[in-house]
C-alpha cells in the first residue's frame, strides 16, 4: 500500500508540474504577444509622433527604430530560453543541466541588454540629446537588466547544484 500511495503522490506532483508549466507557457505567450504589439506597432507610432513633434531630432528616427528592434530581439531570445525552462518543468525535470544552461543564457542575454541600454545612453549623451524622461527610462532599464542577469545567474547556479545533489542521491539508492 505504501508503494501505491507513493506512486499516487508522484502522479499528483507530476500533474502539478504540468499545470505550472502550462501557466508559465501561457504567461510567456502573452508576454510575446504584448512585445509584438509594442515593438511592431506602439514603438513605431511613438517614434513617428516624436519625429513630427521635434524636427531637430528627426535624424534619430531610423536609428531609434533599429535600436528598439535590437532590444526586442534580445528580449525574445530571453523568452525563448524561458520557454525551454517551461518545457523541462512540464517534463518534471526542473533541476536539470538544461535548465541551468537556459538560466545562464538568460543571464548573459540580460547582461547584453544592459550593455545595449547603456550604449544608447552614451550615444544620446554624445549627441547632446537632452530628454530627461527617456534618460530616466533607459537608466532604469539598465538597472532592471542587471538585476535580471544577477537573479538568472543565481538561479542557474542553484539549479545546477540541485541537479548534482539529485544525481548523487540517485547513485546512492
């Protein structure tokens, strides 16, 4: 009976993992759709309105769009890595080398994102473009990107350690 109960509990935990995986995938899809609306519609519309409102900054229109789309590509790379984590969670393989690698990749992409944001700040300072709202937003984006990078690196480390402990426990049984 103890084995039967144990098998039942394993099945229940696996179903919980599947449910968590479905929710995380749904959130990832919603974020991807929101990003598509932002990067393909809202950002260009805002750029056009800013270009029309201030003719002195019209020369930044195309570089600004390309810069924004570059940021978008990096954000989608992060979402793709997170999707791979969701797949592993759905397979009840949360503590795996694959997930540790995905979180390490997320950390690297987030750090790259911070560098891109910072490069944008330097570019605007070099051109003497004084837009306080944009500057505050970009500085905040740098800080958030660095925080995400640090958290993803820590998660990667913890997942790898848990994977190694799991491997040791499987060998001793």
